[in-house]
């Protein structure tokens, strides 16, 4: 009725890999949900207004393969095995934060993975970074440059408003701005995890950002 676009995470088209990454039974429930969406018209050429995109992220400390090639594999395997259709596959790199950072630390691979991200830096990805044209909004209205910064509590901060002491600045919220253009004067907050969005073909909410 509202023609909502659906973006669903499915890190592999095989049950073993998905359940190893997300937990036992996740793949089976994901397939059931995708079949229901197909039945409602999502992902079909007959209903282009009902878009269904899937998201892939690697199952380890490596970068995604070419997005276009992976999409071909996903569409073939999901349709032949389950009769599932979808529109686009989006590839997203694993960011070295939160649970994946814990995994890297446990496996002793944090340094190796960070070196991979830094050495795979692709300057052509910068113009397509989501932090340049998208914001994430927390449940309190707090504004973030991206959802990864939101996970880390790195909210956008104002330049002139002091709160507890002179070393801290007020976090901006949706109640502090009239339009998104008001955020143009603020610098994007960056840290080491940002190399995850500029490595290889890049990474964003819309998938790869460069060839």
C-alpha cells in the first residue's frame, strides 16, 4: 500500500555460512520471510514499485568481492533453489567495530585487517561516501554522520554550545536544525573504522560506491 522499499540482510545464499555468522535457524527464517515478500509482489519485474534489495557482507576478515558478480550468483542460487526473486544486491564491508572488532581481537587479526583496509584505500570511493549526503538519527533525535558512528556514539557536535565544561560541545539533534543543509558547516567525524568505507570498491548504505 505504501510502496516501502525493503532492504534485507542475507550474508550468503547458503544455509551453513549464514547460520555460522548469524545463528542457528536464521537462514531458514530469512528464506521464509523473503518468500512472503515475493508473494506480496516484492522483487518481481511485474511490480517495479515494490523494490526488494539484499545485503551481503563477508563472513570473515576480507573484503567483499565485485558487487555485480555476487549479484549474479545470488540471483541464480536463490531462484533455482528457493524460487526467490529480488532487485539488487548491495555489498558492505565489515567495519572493525563492536562485534566484528571483538571477533578480530579474539582471532588476533585486528592489525592484519586494519592493514588490509588501509592498503586497499581507493580514492575514487570518497565522492560516494554516505557520510557526505546521509545522516543517521538516534531514538533521542541525536544526529550522526553514519550508522557506524551511531553505533560508536560519535554524534555530530555543534561548534559553539558548551555543556558540562569547556572541553565538551553539545551534540546536535533534529531539534537543533531547520534543514539538513544546516549541517554543511560541520565536519564529518572520522576514525580508523572509516577505512572500511574507502577500501576496494567502497561501502555504503547503497552498497559499493566505486568500480
